[in-house]
């Protein structure tokens, strides 16, 4: 059995933003985000609510589900986070 790699909240948020960026304008449902981020539904829901409050993503609710989509501000923030992640990987620092 291999040891599971630690992921910080920053890493999980970056995974969510990357998924939403590739999801396009139609957005992504919370269960798909949960599966891709490998996090529980409740954990992803809480993080998405924080990102909505920060203006990094939007949500649209219909009768069946809620879809999240990334904003322009979120795209810029994700680019900065990717640069940060690349830098800390080069320095072999866990983030």
C-alpha cells in the first residue's frame, strides 16, 4: 500500500479551478468536481462557496443541480496559483 500524497487547501482549490477552467461556460456540477478533486461532496461544496464569495467562480442553480463556472478573476488567480505551484515544486517544498 502506497502512502497517500498530502494536498493542501491551495492544491485542492487549484484542482477545482483547473477543472472549472476546462469545463467552459456551461459549468460543472458539484458531484463531478468532487470526483475529479478526489474530495467529499461537502468539502468541495464548502470550498466552492468560499470561491463564490471571493468572486473567483459563479454558481447557477436549476431544478436538478447547481453548476459552477470560473470567472475572469478566477482564471487570473488560477494562473498565479499554477506559477506558485511550479515554483514550490522546483524548490521541493510541500504546499
